[in-house]
C-alpha cells in the first residue's frame, strides 16, 4: 500500500486551469529568487509589488495560501519588517515544495 506523505498539501483546481497552473507555480518559484535578492538589497518596493500581485492572483488560480502569503509580504514590506518578509519567503518555498495539484472537472 502506497501512502501519500502527510506533509503534502493538496489543492483542488478547476480543470480548465490545467494548462496554465504549472506556469503560474513556476512563476512563483521565480518570485522566490526575486524576493530573496530584493530582501538582500533592501528593495522593499519590489517585495511589496510581488506581494500585492500574489495576493491578487493566488485565489484566482485556486491557491488561497499564495494570496495569504502575498498579503503578508505586502504588509511586511510596508512595515519594513525584514524578519517577517523572510518568514513569508520561507512559507512560500515550503508551500511550493509540498503542493500537489488535483484537477477537477
């Protein structure tokens, strides 16, 4: 018997998004790199912008967790809270590592 790891996050997404979800997730992986670089360079404007975009886009693709992380990034950038920004970057990395997408028709 094969068991799914307990730390996997399953997200159910409408089947009509099947062609664009992999690209969406790949773009979030790229965002991790941009966010990390921006934090190292104290570029809070870029972090705020990415957070705002993630907040808006996540739910539309069925990824509410990405919207929550994006909102937290946006807020942390506004407050110039570098440790909170790093925490949210780590949360995004964790989410992307564990997410499994199941398409429903």
